[in-house]
């Protein structure tokens, strides 16, 4: 799947996770700590000027949805990965 075709918004890892956790009343502290750890890991892989983008081709209603993040450098996807899968 070409991720370039399904980029939907520029984001940060914290913003991305906040959207997924929207409406959850209590997020355990260990989950919040993992979000911070993962955010630092991603930021360490990025170079100045890189952008983090969310991608999502859909398919959630058919239990074949995926969503993830991609690092763009000079407008090109240099790395991407899946964060959520149904």
C-alpha cells in the first residue's frame, strides 16, 4: 500500500494518541508513560525539518482497518509503520 496516497494530517505522537483515546474516561498512568516514551523514540528518529503524518486508508467498518504514522522528509515518506489495526 503506498502510504503517500492515504496521508490525512500532520500530527505529533501525542496528538495522534489523544484522538484515539478521545472519550476514554481514565487512561492508566502506565499508558500515559508509554505514550511519552514512544513520542521521544519517534522524535529521536526525526531530523530537523521532518514532519510526522498520520495515514489511514479506512476499512474500519469491514474489520480491515489500519492506521499509522509516517515520517516525511522533504515531502517524501522515508519511514512508516502501523500503530492500530482492526
